[in-house]
C-alpha cells in the first residue's frame, strides 16, 4: 500500500472514532437543551439512518448495521410495526423479522444509539400504515382522533411496547440504546380534518406517551404544536430552509426524515435524489443550528409478503445509501460519510460557539460558529445559486464555490469538503446470471374458476372487498349467473354485448363461463377504475366470475377506517333487450384462491394438486413451479421476472412479495423487475420456486441472478479539495494527515475483492457516469497505463490528480479544467474463488446500475 493511501486509511479510522465517540456504555441520562440532545449532560451531534427490521431478514442485520456504522452513523431509527406484532388481536409476535429486541440489541452491539418510533400509526408505505386490520372492525372507532375506542386500543398497544422495552432494559437510562421515542406520525397533515377533536387528540397522545415513560425525550414529527415536553421535528428534503424551527426556545432542531429518494409505486419511473443535493441539505441544516439528521431511508430493504401499502413496490427505497440488497450505493454512501466527517471536525464549534450570519446577497452567505476564548471556529460558505459558480471572499481568502454548494471550513480557513465536489467513489450495480441456478423445468397448475353453482348467491350485492378479505389475502371471488334467450343476444357476429364493471379498486380479472375475458386495474392516485370488455354470451345460463384483488391497504389520510374497495356496479350493455344491471343480482363470495388454501407454494402443499408440464405461454391465473440449485458464492441473490405479469413469488414457502411487470411506467418499462431472495431462504442444494401469475406468462424467461457492485469508479476534478480523509482534529486544531494535500481518485473494492481490470481511464474531459463513461475531446493517452500501475491487482488504490504525472509536460488542452475519470472491475482473488466456488461474474445480464 502506498504511503498516501496509508495516511488516508489512518484518517478513515479517525472518522470512526470521531463519530462513534459519543456512544456510551451502561446507564445514561438523556435530556435536551436549545442546541442538542444531551447524553449524560454532554451535547452531541447525531447522524442517523432509518433501517426497518421487518424489511430485511435477521441474518442480514449485522452486515447492514456494520455498513451504516462505517458510513458514519451513530444513531439508527426504526418504526414499530403494530400489525406485524399483533396481526390478530391479543396474539403477539416478536420473532424472526419482527424480533425488535434482537434488532435493538444488535444496534447497541455495533456501538450506535436508537430512535424508536412507536406510532402506532406509522404510514411508512406499510400495509394499513401499521394499524392491524382488526382495529377497523372495532365498533364506533375513528382512527387517530379523540375517539375513546381508538385511544383505548392505542394506549394498550403503546403501553405494551414501552413495557417490553423497559423489561428488556433497552432504554438508555437502563443501559440500552434507545435515546429518543416518537409518538404519532406527521399528524399535522390530517389534523384539520378532525377539527377540535384533532387538537385534543394531539394533547392527549403527548400526555399519554410521557406518562408511560419519561426517561428519554419524546418527539412528534411534522407537528408544529407538539405539547411540552415533546419536541417537534421536521420531515422533508430541505429542512435547513423549510423548518420553522422548534416551537419553544429550549428545544433542539431535529430532522426525523431527510428523504434519500422517493419511494416508488407500481407504474412509477425510476426515482433519484443526488448525493450532492442530500449533502447540501445536511450541511445547510447543521449550519442553521441543527444537531440531528436522520436519512429516510438509509436502507429500504424488501416489503416481503403482503406488507406494502396500496400499490407500493416490493423493493423499498432502492436508491438509499444502502440499496435494497444492503450494498453500498456509491457515491451516495461515501459522499454522506464524508459530510459526516466534515461536520464532526466542526463539532466543538457547532455545539459551543456563537452563531453569526453574514448575508452577502440573495444567493450567498457565510455562517460562522465561533468561541474566541477557546479558538473554536467553523464556517459554512454557501452558494445557493443553481447555475452560476461564485468566488466568495472570507477573512482575507478567496473561495471558489460551485453552483448550489456549501463549503465546510472546520477552522474558518481550510475547505475540507464541498457538497458539490464528490471525492467518494462511484459504483454500478450488476446482475450476473447464475450458472448453477437456471436449469429450470417448469410445471403449471391452473387455478379453478368458480361458478355460482360452487359459490351460490348469499347476499344481494357484491361485498366490500376490505371487509370481505380482512387482510388475510389479496384475492376474493365474486360469482353470479344470468340467463339469456335467443332474443336477448345480438344476431350479427360483429356485435357483442359488453360487460362493464365499475370498481373501487384495486384490480380485477373477469371470467364468463370459465373463459378469461380480461383484466384492469387502478393506480396509486386513482384506486377506482372501469372495466369494459366484449363478451360472447350463450343462450341459457351464463356464469360470471370476478376475481377482485388488492395491492395493499391504504397507509395515509384522514378517516382510513372508511376506505372501500372492490366491484361496485356491474352491468351488461349491447343486448337486444337493452342494458341490464347485475349489481343486485345476488352474489356468491370466496375469500382467497384454492392454491392459497392448500399452500401449494410450500413443499408439502405443492403435493396437494396436480401439476402439468408448462409448454408455451400459460393461461391467466396459473401457478408455476420449478426447482433451482443454490447460486454460487456469497453475494446477494435476486430473481429477474422477465416474461411474467402480476402476482406473487415464493421460495421454499417464503413470500418474496408482489411482482407486477405488466404495469409499465411512462418510460415503457416495469417499475421493478428484480426481486430479492435472501440467502437465508435457501437450502444448501435444491430450492422450490412457485409463482402465482394473473396474466398470460412466459416463465421460461425468468432468471436467478447474483447481485454485486463490483464496477467501481472515480470522477474528480482539479477543483476538488483534498480528500476529507486527509484531515483529522488534534488538540482542537485541524491537522493534515498527509504531507501532500492534493486531490486523489480513491478506489476500494467491496468484500475483500481486488481490482482485476481497468475498464476506463481518462485524464482530460471525459463525459458520462459510472458504467457509461465516454472519452471527451481532451485525453492523456497514458491514462490507462498509469491507473493500471497504481491499481491493478490491489484491493484499494489512490491515483493522484497530478497533471505532470499524466501529461509529462505535454498538455494538449491547457485551458481545460481537467477531470480524472476511472472505471475498474473488482473480482475475487484466485484463492477466494476456489474457497467460495465463485466465478468471475463476467456473464452480466445487466450492468447498467445507478451511480447515485
């Protein structure tokens, strides 16, 4: 390892020490003042990330938390999921993915604190906002209001969670990691809908929470009128500018949700939020008296089973710093780690200095925290113009400021970090087709289509779908029959009657006399929809079967207990006898599918039905089954659902969640194509894969893929400050750890892998992004050879941004600002390949991943 890189690594260790030094073992007091939370009376800065325990498996928690800690976090935030812990009234579940105690203890083992967002309403794009379905059927209940039935059940639930945390000694005063608790969630959004009853509910909720436990502070997010002593907190993308501040002068500024992207619903195009914008927002918030920021999400994970809210995708916040597979999404992970280091270098000035603001113009300002008698000084220079750079004078020096950026000066002299200049490496995600796991032999079982003979009418009109299913399944059958004589049906072949169904959501399939007629669905914004399809009716009795389905329960808004779904009005148009209405024709109902009833997605259940060889495309509403070998290596695994439409996926009886590839985004592509298979779901050898498919499908195109981020890149300019790892704080002074303070392209392979190929290198003016760099008009021919000398065969390397090194005195474009763009491919060493039975991963299905 070269000397500069050694120094960078030493500094990397110092950031871990700086950020995690605030963690204290044993019992501790947690209070607050106007500046920050106080741990044992000492002010602290907190860098927090949301990681939800049910959205990953326990076997993955340690590595996810390790990566969060190494990313500079010292606080983990999670909701508590009532409908996961008490799906049925009185029956608690704290096992497996719902083992909250195990998760929190692991957070503490990793040297981090925890924020417990008790709710009980959490939203979180989670089914029913976390409220169990049975709550909906409590007589006279009104959710989240000054309503006695709701308050009774809410008190019981919150009391049970608080008591469990106390018994397990998980609150900080008892020696645990929990230093903050949250009651309710973004209630200001709906408070006006309940008028004075909403105001009374806020007061009651705060008082109830504090009465149950007052050993740590309570918070309410997006709640301007949070009653004392509860702290009001901000949610949003730019709380440094949008937050009106604490509602009392003795409360600290806390940011509970800094959205790292936008959660996606089926039908959405890709969602991005740049690393630069997030870093800007964090620096801005801390420069304006903020002391705690939480990234929502830091790791989104997977909505297994039926846990998503209405129309939400199965993968959650895949664009977070740790993607849905738990891998570091660069440069987002690394750039935020760097801003944590820069702010930590300012810690003493931020928490103890006097705060002054120098407003230069509409777009430019300098914020200084200074305590002159102690020589503490930190400055934040801001250029808030989105297009134009600016040179700003400060204390006798000139500072070049890129557009929309903040420079951080921990000593009021030296720029150690600029939010717009990314020194962290980039990466691109690859999906490599597994060589071991794709020898599929597909079999099919067709779900039986019921008629009114099997499901005779038992009520006059179609049942409301939420009430029918009670959150036990996505699917409900509706059956009726209608008799036609020859005189009722059109005589001309080109004319057919039309079946029209007006539905309140979310989707449906229609069958007449056992034959598939068609399907339709609503959207996240408009759950209701109209189904219209021509139908070939016969003379005599015709059986109509409608399979209505949900894609999650609602998770937001006022009066959630009064939402409805399912078929509402059914008519037949185009008959010789005129339009007839079948809404009050008498309807039979069935909850769930036969395949669900027999659990044919499990090893035992799959033996209860007769499977046939799958040949060609399958019929709508079919189950597909195959077996696959466990993929080679240790990397994350996914299933790519090419050829499939809509339904659900199981591996060895474990539900991966809903798939929906037939609902295309405005870009003409599925919102989600790959679905995470945790390795803990797999057996050593043979694995059962079962897919429920509502559409016409081609299962032969489904692939098991291995997921990696082995394509890593760096893109830096001559204007970049030296890497943040070049600095440490010593005796209250900013100290360089490297004698050569120049920018460098720093690359490090994940998982102890080594750089096996330099795929792109250019010192000049290269364009593009990681995975798709292209040469510009200015390029040093020796670039690739130099990078190979520094990096090839190594696990990490640092290539200096040195014009002389690359041009050897022959600069072909002296007036251009130079960039150094590098892309390399990482892979296991030969010993690791043999030990793990890994291949090089060259069979790439799709190497185009986001570099954000």
